[in-house]
């Protein structure tokens, strides 16, 4: 799944959402090539500067996990080839960021995305709304008051590492 957001004055606008269809392809290598080409085409069409992706998570089916990891790696390679910055988020982090509950269901995430973007996503695939969730999570993480700051130990370290966050009347 993929989703492209435009951010203007911290306001989110959905530009594109969908999935890369590959059921007609038999070989794994063909599917990976298709992912690479389609991600590259989406990047060229919309010109994003960053890619947010769901980090691999533990699953019971090892073969499925290997295939997912390869697909994510190919998508990341396409983004790197186009000079994009990449940030990975765990499924729990995405759910927490979008809904406020790290244990939210996919349906709850989709509903909250609809509220945030004022759009009905009930007809979209879970893969597409998963991608949108990662994009919205990335926006929330990087545009928050704390987003983009160095992690520090204690207040003294925080003030030293983030001088731009000090308010002086």
C-alpha cells in the first residue's frame, strides 16, 4: 500500500492512495521489480521528500516475514535512489500516533484517518490505509512540539541540545 500526503501550513491533504497490484506476477523477483518501479514512479509523479514506512514486525509465518522484509527493502531502495529521507515506525507507534491507542484495530485506525482527513476510507484496502497511517504518524511525529529534537538526559542536557526551544521574554 502507498499514500502520498501534502503538508501545507501543518494541514494534511491526501494526494494519492492505493496499492501496487501484483497478483498477475508469479515470480518473487518480478514482484520485487514491480514494487521498485511503482514506488519510483509514485515518487517521480508526486515529488515527496520523505518516506514513512511501517517497520517489520514479528510474525509467526517466517516465509511471509521474509517476503514482507524484501518488499519493504525494495521500497526503501527506490526511495533512497530518489534521495528521500526514510523513517520507520512500528505498528504500535502508528496506531498510538493516529488513534491515541497503541492497541487499536485496523478499523479504528481507518476511522480516525477518516476523521483527520475528512474522508471515508471504508472502501480502501487495509494495505492502503496502513500506508496512510504511517504517513500521518510521520507527520504527527515530526511536526509536534518535540518533533525533530535531540533526545537528552535531564533538563541541563535538553537545554544544551535544544537551544532553539528556550524561551526568553
